[in-house]
C-alpha cells in the first residue's frame, strides 16, 4: 500500500473513532440538569398599612382566639389546593409550583386575629387564662374549625375561592365550659384568573369576608347578653 493510501486510511479510521465520541459529548451536554424552578410562596398580604388602624383603643372587650383547627389534614400543610368541579370535585389537588408561607390554619388564624382585633383585644387561649388574674374572669373563647379552603373550578375558565368554617363561642364558668353559640360560615369569592395566583388572591378575599361575618356575629351575641 502506498504512503498516500496509508495516510488516507488512517485519517478515515480516526474520523470513524472520533464521530461517536463527538456525538456522545453532544448528548451529554444536552442532558445536563436544568436549573430547578422554584415554587412561588404566598400569604394573604401585609394587612392594614395605615398606622391608625393598627392602634387599639383602651377598654376593648377581651376575646381569646383558640388555634384554628382543621377537619382536613391537607389544610395543615403548605400546599395551595384546588378542585376540578367539572371533572372530579371530590379530589383535592395541589398546585405544583405554589405554596403557602405557613399552614393554611395558621394563615387563617393570623388574618382573623387582625380583623377581630378592630373591635376586641384578641388574645391566644393561653393569654386569656393569664388574664383571669387581672379581671377576675376568663374572656370568651372563639374556636374555629376549617372544613374547606380551596380554589374551585366550575369549568376550565371559571373558578372561585371556597372557604367553609365552623365557629364556636365558649364561656368558661365556675362549673365548666358553656357553649354560647355556633355558626357555619361559607365564603365564596370569584377568582380573576384560573391559576394559582388568581386562586390565592380570591382565597385571601374569602378569608377577609369570613372574618367580617364572624365579627358581626360576635357583636350581635354580645348585644343579646
């Protein structure tokens, strides 16, 4: 074989050897892990921004707000939940890229405390017990159990926030606890967009509406006593 043919043969062999390695390298580059997409974290917003509304006058009646409970374990977690009413309304589904900043029960309690705090000096249940030494009696205790808190889709484009809770007002007497009243609250607020941000905003509005309804209810009970 001439030197010329030998050189061409070697070059052809080198190309056949290099081509698979080159393809392997390109494949490896294409399979590099992409940067993970972080889930958006939501809450109900900062609440009142006017300092005047944050100042509580002296002499407000006391109200002990117990920790908000849940009849559904999913509401003790961080997932933003939705239901497809047009497909399977009995299934709660979590948004993959949306989380609450704290469990739903904690967010609802935080907002109820802000709303009720406009007409009561709102204490925790433990703080209420400590106030016995000051005023000689325990304040009324409001217990709230959350049954539903989801973004409900009637169709792929029409949806609303759905909140359902049960409130129980309790008075502690020398002979034990006495239930003064109970109330079911259903709050339904339309979502502007059929997605997680739209559902989150609507759920915040629904919580505010439920809080105002509880505040009116409590005033009526106090007036009737």
